C-alpha cells in the first residue's frame, strides 16, 4: 500500500534568489503604478478639457436657440445712386436693403473723375524704334 499524501497551504521561507525576484517585481510594479497614475492624470485633464469644450458648444447652441438668430458675416452689394447722392447696402442672400447713407464727398468726386476720364482722349505712348 502507498502512503497517502495531501497538499497544505503552509508558510515557506524564501531563498535569497526568490527574495531578489520579489524585489524586482516590487520595483517594476512601483514603476508601472507611477506610469499609470501619470497616464490617468493626463487622461483626466484631457477628458475635462473635452467636457469643457462640449459644454461651451452646448451653451452657444442654447443661446442661439433662445434668441433665434446668430451674427454672421454676410456678402453684401454696395449700390451707389448718384442721382440721390445715396449709398445702399444690400444683402445678397435675402435682397434686403440693410443700410443707406449719404454719399461721401470722395465718392461723389470719384464720379466726376470718371466722367472727366471718359471725355478725355486716350493717349498711347510708344517707344521710338531703333
């Protein structure tokens, strides 16, 4: 008959090689923990930044929705009416006249300069042939 054996969970003193191996595990573990904590802090800052950005976008959308409009740069046409000495600014997207103002002295003078230039003969200078 064979002797009966069993396994028990018991205290065992570590050998110097086993102690060295555990010390290396601790050093590697502490290094990895430090690295992961740094990654966590960095990720947390990035996520907080992303959250702030989305909050700002939502806040802007809420304000636009509440007011029903937003300010934009819109292409406009400048219409000079010399007979009335008036300049009109007209939106190209809706055709609405958004502003009118009196024509400036420079604008009125520009019209006179154009008329004078139309009446003058065109002079073309050429270099003498050699």
